[in-house]
C-alpha cells in the first residue's frame, strides 16, 4: 500500500484582516455586523489561499463576472487580474 504524506499548515486571519476586507465598497454591508459573517470570511480565506498574482484568471462558475466574490476580490486585491 502506498504511503501518502499530507502537509498541514496554519492559516491565520485576524479580525483586522477581516474588517479591512469588508471595508471595501462591495462588502460594506457586512461591515455593519458586529460578528464575522461566513460569506466575506470565505472570500478572504480563499483569496489568501489563492495568493493571486498578476495575470491570474478567476472563475466563479456559479456567479459569473457579476458575482459578489469576483467584485470583492477585484476591489481589494493588490494585483490586477482577469475575471
């Protein structure tokens, strides 16, 4: 039987990271909440894990070009990419 090795690393997102993310005009409605809503937290987590680079392409198959996720990433990403 083949052995499989799994690398586990810790992803840390602070409350400040979250608040900075939801301050974008696209996600500002979530900023009114006094708790971390799961949707922007999901967006921030995936954006962090993706580590977007210039020229990267993003596809949100369920939402298309007008998806909140794509708009949020484009509003806060430090790089320009194609949606």
